């Protein structure tokens, strides 16, 4: 019923379509007194036409953690964000990643597709998860990507190089062509990643930039600024 009503959004017959729908789906509506039918029609009209479009409701947010984060629901802000998005009616996917410590590209990218990373999905990637999102974006169309503490080199760390993300040039133009939008959170006093790393990503990917100076690599239990930003991008009220 809601789907049919949404198909008439914005048309001249938008509200008049609701009464026939009610009559067709609920025989009791046809037998109700006129006043009661009017109240029912008004209530359903309000629900149908104040509700967000179905295309928005289909969006899935995929939360991809940094390496070493397992169980993921108890690490950093991931579980908190997952819960807060669900409270707002946003479909959110948070799963323990295979190969959580080395975060290898050959394992993580196929798993992210299984999680729903596609043209209807929004990826929130933190640290290694941000690099995984960027590599996926080189080949796959993604509705939106939010990079948190992203870098573009392995920083000379063998434990990072093993992931495979840093062994070839980044295809920035491919990424820009495949993304509906890309935003980025940088910590200029990040305890792990020099600010120049994030600035390089921003300069090449033309991200919507959110700059902080907190020194914690965004390793916190709650991240309200990120939640607010995502809700704004999804068109969901506070």
C-alpha cells in the first residue's frame, strides 16, 4: 500500500489515489461511516506523503572497521553508530570481518560486496576500512563513501603493507567516477597517521572534508559528528 502511494508522490492525483487503495486493500474501509473514512484517509495520507521516498529507505550503510578490531561490535564507535542508525530507521550492516588483523584486500573487498556495498550502499570505512573502501571504489559503483582516518601509503609498516592496498598507484579518477559522493574525516594530530596522508587523499579525491584536532585516530566509543553527517547525507532528520 505504501509502495503504491509513493508511486503517486508529487502528482495531482496523489491524495485522491489513497482512498481507492484503502478500499481495495481493506474492505472494512468501504463499510465505515463517511467521517471515519475521512479520518483514516487523512491519517494515511500524512504517513504516505510525509514519509521519505522509497529510494532513500533502500540505502544501506556498511560499516567497515580498522584492522585488529574484533569483535567489531565492541570496538571503537562501530557498534554505537550501527545502533544509532537503526534507531533512525536506516538499514545498517556491521559484521566481524574475515582476516581481521591483516585486513587483506583480496579477502575484505569480496566480503564488503556481500555486506551490501553497491550502488545503493554507503560505506563508512575507518583506517584500514577506509583504504578498503577506496580500492573497492576503483571498480564498483557506490552511492556514497565516508572515509575516517584514511591514508594512501603503508607508512613504512610491514604490518600495513601485507594488506595489499598500497602496492600500486591509486586510481583517483576511477574513484570519483564511481562515487555518488565522498566525504572524509581527518585528525590533524592523529597518533598513527600524519596529516599529510589524509590531505593527499583529499586533494586527489576532492572529498568533502571534516577536520579535527583530537589525537586519538577517532578511536572513541561514540562519534556524534559522524552520525550527524551521515544523517544529513541520507536526508534523515535528527
